[in-house]
């Protein structure tokens, strides 16, 4: 973050250029996605350094991520419906085509370059993501859900909200009547000359693109307008559980638990497997969790276990029994792979006599209700 801040004032002018090494963007997205850094922390640092007016575009882009999370929190069924879509199969023409594109064998040099970069590095520039998604949906005619799953699997910053809703936007579902198309002139303007030299022969596919409009667009309803407040029983023996969705526990409401009976830091390999995370991404998350575990031990100065359980629910129950814990307190995850499993976990723990208590960050409680409409209505209500 400190390395990027001097460049934040030119972010608005330079951010769309896709260059080797991506020097014009912060590359902070994996850290924000897992809350090793917080949106407000990054925005405040930029504003303190330069003043709000000079970094407004950068701060806005940081808060787009927060807006998407809040929007999906109000409408979690959008995530569930997306992941319920059948996976591509090699024994169908459409499925085989999608899997070839993912393998860098689409036949289009631009798309193949982006596929290989994504798989090799876990990152794509946002402009490249938009071009790729537009080609996938509107040129190749492939289901957007497959493309979103491919990105979710490999992106180190793969976020259920930002990723799912961005793909829906390109497809014309998020903003009814508005799709995004990748145009040759746009690629020629923003692709680095070195990259253009490699892919120029495939640019013809981006001339005069035609939108592949969805058959019908229904505005997703708000199905979870509020979340139940869960209180911590002060007299109960309490353990803290820290997970990959929020890796800044020492700067969270968890600090109210001054003397925990123990702290358990875990990954969620079951979810990683379901969503096809590759080795590179799993190792990155494990490294971040190991760092979180070390900071947690230093902060609370108590017994901290760091584990990768194959059965998270069973491990939480066993750990609670080992430590004599009556309630496990954690930070509430947003809709996504971990949240998908927690209803079952809560029931299983209750059967063992253990409460699972979710704590919310104040900024989440503040921002969730503001995402009932579009981003700029959300933005106007903020004071970053």
C-alpha cells in the first residue's frame, strides 16, 4: 500500500492501460478481498497523503468492492443461483469449447494470453477481465456462470460478490438493458504495444461486436434486508475462531473478548475443493492465514491453533470440547463458500452444546443498508 500511494493521484488517468507488470494499479485486491487490509484503511491512507479530490477515482474503485459485498449481502440468492449452474462437460460441444478457452486454446491470441496469465499468476488487470468476459459471453456465446467460476477458481482476489456481479453486468443482467462489449479500438488504445504486437492478428474478432442479450432480466429482490444481532454471553467460556474471510482480527470487534479460552485459525479446504482452487491459490491463502495466526498469538497471548481441517464442522466441535468452550465467536463472512456451510455448522455445534456467534464489523452494519440501489447512490451516502 505504501509503495502504491505516491501513484494514487494518477490512477484515474492510467488505470485502464494494460501493461506488463501492471504498474498503474495497486494490486491490493487480494489483500482487500481477505481483509488483510480494510477498504476504509486504504481510502483513508490515500486521502491523508493527497486530499480527497486528487484520489477520488482510486477511492471510488476501492469502495466498488465494498458496494458489491453489501449488494450481495442483501441478495444472497444471486450467489447461490450462480454456483448452482451445471458445470461444463467435455462430452458436450459447448462444455468442450469452454474448457478449451480456460486452457488457453480458444484460437484467439488475446483471450489465450489472458487465460494463461490468469492461470499462471492468479491475477488479471480489470480491463482484461472485462474484455475476456465480453468475448466469452457475446462472441463465444458461453454461459456467464462458467466464466465466473473460472475466474473465481484462479483469481487470488476472487470474491463472490465482485466477481459474480461483474460477470452479470457484462452479460446485461446486473444493469437491465446494459451489456459490456469488447471493441477493437478499445483494445488498441489500452493494450501495451508489446502485447499488441503478439496478438494483433486476433483483433479482427473484436470488430463490430454484437451483444448476446439475455432472454429475460429480472431485478433481484432484497431477500435479506437485515441480519440478526447475535450477542456474546459474557459469562460463557469463549473461544475465538478466525477464518480466511477476515484476516485482521486484532482490528475487529473480536478484541472485546479479552481473555479467550483459545483461538483457532483455519482455512476452508472443503470450499477450496468445491470451487476448484489450484495449488497456487491454496498456498497463497495458507500463507496469509499463517501470518494471521502469528499476529493473533502476539495480540491475545493465548493458545492459538492454526489448522487446515478436512471437516471444518467436526474440527470446530472437537476443538470446543478440548478447550471446554461454550461459545465460539467469529466474524460474520459475507455470502460465499464459507458462509454456504455455516448453517450446517451452527446446527452441529448446537447439538454439542456450543453456540456459534457471529460478530459484525461496524462498517459492515453501516454500509449494507446503503446498497439497495446503484453504486453512485451508495457513494453519495458515504464520507470516505
